[in-house]
């Protein structure tokens, strides 16, 4: 079987990392039954991870650029026509006898054209965030909604990274009573890091975070508020970089929290392993996520994980997928092993946006190494 992953870039980011890991793994562990390739529309490569799968970059000759722009222009006028990139991907599919094309969000606009030009090829729409995040945030405008919905209705399959997202797509197609019903799957992101046997000793007064520095999505405003409540010598150490770094640094300075929040930049390999192994708690304050890679990575190092109650983190916690209706006290409606401390399986969660509740959930872990050790056991069990 020949599988092609169509994506925008291989620069730094969770989506890009997961795509390369899955493409590499399918080929490596299939005993020669699966051959994979990556089609990208730019040549940006991250220095933070290796890509072993064959990469096919977008054609850059003047003739190809002209034809692609011409087709794309017609696509804007006549949306039912294939996008310019669709023709290029379709040519690759036919030339290399591709059986399956997996399309990432940057290329959703090309998916209907790929399916139209290659009707016998299985085309998969891979979603990397929640259903509501796509429909209400990333594709909120009428034009963006058209791109998203045309892709979903053309796809043979939709892969979702959390169960709440899968339910959202399933319910949409049921409401529409659509004649076309793609197969909808839940596939959690894999842990992308080998711990090399390292594990946190849980003794350092360090709360780790690892994320792109994007204030709204990653809840960095909440980080500043939480830092103001932390007792000495506890502090927050953040690995990552991003477009909001300068503004975040300004927020930290205005709050006088430079001694409580440490920015160490983007880390990889041994430096990232050390980041986790020398911390005692992992903090994840995203307002929304698809499936947080960092939570799985941290659990593999034995770190207790604390975050806001969002659907993606419920999947990380215990696979309940949000069906247990976790309440403000962390209860799963009596169906789970949650405690009054806000504990839901392998993750301790607080009400979204409530920093007081967040500190209430976090405080027992700061005050007791026995609490940290007990939660660490749950993390290790969940990551195994």
C-alpha cells in the first residue's frame, strides 16, 4: 500500500511532528507492506526532529507556478473546480500509484479536487483539533466554513484526535441526513519522545510547561495569574517559542513575575528530556486542544499533569472522552475514580478559566511529595 501525507510544512509544531512520526512509523513497522511519502508546499524543515520519510516538495518551476496559480484563480471564481494544488497532488497520486491520501488542515481546500481527480483513491481528512474549534474559531467565516465543509463531505474518512470531536462530526452528518457519510475515527496522537529511561524524581520546585507561545490558545494569561499565587520556591519553567513571546514577556514584567516564570525557548532531544525529568508537575492551561502531545510526553516521565477541563484533556485522563460529565469538583458523575481534589483519572483538572479552582487543584501536589508520587504512578500507568 502506498500512502501520501499532504501537508503544508514540516516546520516546528505538534501537527508537523505527529505527521512525520506517523509517516515514518507506518513504513518502519509494516514489514514492507506500506510505503509512505510526504507532500509539502514549502521547504521549511524543523531542526528539532528528523524526518525519514521521502519528502516531495511542491513544484517550483515557472511553468508549474503559472499553471497552479491559474487553476487556483479559477477555483476562487468557481469553487466546484479543483484547486491548483489538487492537480499537482493528483498527478503525484497517479504517477506513483498512491492508494491513500491523508490531508492535513493546511490543504483542506485541495481535498475535494483530489477526490474528484482520483475517485478510486481513498482520501482521508485528518483533523488535529476539536470539532467546535474548527467550526467556531479556525473556520468561522462563511468562506472558511465552505472550505471545511466541502472537505468533510468529499472525504472517505475523517480522523479525529479526541472523542468529543468525533461525536461532533458524527452528529453533524446525522443532522444533515447526508447521502454521503464518511467513516469517522478517533485516533489519539502518539507519544513522540523516547524517555531513554529517565523519570522525574518529583523533588524539584519546578512546574513545567511546553507549548507554542500563543497567548489565547495556550492560556498564557492564566500562567501569569497562577504564578502570583505560587509559594516560594515553586516557579514555572516554559519550553517553547512563538509569535506572542514579546507580548508574553511584557505581561510577565508588568506583573513582576520574572522570578516565577522562566522562558527557556524551544527545546529538543536531551534538553527537552531534562526539562521534564527535572520538573515535578506538568501544567497545561490551553483553552482548546486537539490532543495535547506534551501531556503524554510528561506522563511518560512520571509527571503529574494539571490543567483545565477541556475535552481533549479528558481523553488524556482516562479515555472517558468526556462522557462522564466531569463536574467542577473533578467528579465524573460517580462513574470514574475522581476525587474531590479535582482528580479525573491520570489528570487533575479545574474549571476552564478559573485560576482559583486551578490553584486549589494544584496546591496538594505542591505541598506533598506523597501526593505527587501517587499521581505520578497514575501518569506512568496511563502512558504505558
